């Protein structure tokens, strides 16, 4: 096995062999998880940041770090939310439930005579107005903007997941951007 060397001032010195310890293995796992800073990892392990930096400079440590990172990545990809088909299915399920809310509101007889009440997009709200002896609670009706935004966001995310969402800047012809000239028709 070829002996590694490192630059030490003006001369090459043999690099110390890397010996695995429980702390070094924990450091590799914490670095691969990528949730803590190097300082936080060093504190958790009871070592200095320079020690961690020294470990990271060894080829054996970086190889183990890459291995652990890949293992963590593979485990993550097996989770339901990491699979595109499952994310799209969950989005579809949410979309169907939102439409069920609209459908049930549209069937509510108390909203039938309210403008837009039969669409299922109207929501009844109560609010207090006035103060003291003039205080009263009144009903008001409004388009459920929050529900519409949620539907739009769900549809956009599903289109993005399926590769069907293009920004205007993404549209091209033969790899070149489309140039629109005002007043010209083809």
C-alpha cells in the first residue's frame, strides 16, 4: 500500500494512519445527515473543530462519509413522500377532498339563496360590529379565497411533479427562445 504524505512546512511528512473510533464513526454519520454545523458536531462529540477538520481531510474518512451519505439517501428515497408517484397520489387525494368540501357547500340549502351560494365557493362568516349597547353579531358571505388558493397551489404542484408546468421563459423552439413581435401574426 502506498504511503500517503502531507505537506508540513517545507518538507513532506508521512501521514498518520487513520484509526477508526466510535467518535469518528458518529462524526461521519452526523456529517452525512447534514443537519448540524461542524461546530455543533464537534461540541456534540466533545472534540475541537480542528480535530473534525483533520478527520475530514483523511481519504478513509471521506470515503466512509460518502458511503454513509449514500445509505442515508437510499433510505430517504424509500420513504413514501420521496417517491413522485406517492406525492402526486397524495396531492390528488387532497384535491379530491377539497372538491368534496365545495360539493357539500353547494348542496347546503342555507346558502341556496345567497349569490354564488350554489357554487360551493361561498363561506358564511360571523363578525361583531359596534360596541357597548350597539354591539351585534352579523353574518356575512364571502368567496373562500383560501380554499381557491389551496386548490391552485395543489394543481400547480401536481403539474410541476409531472413535468407539465412551464414558466414563460421555459418555452422554446428547437432549443432557442421564442421571440414574440408585437403586431406580427403567423
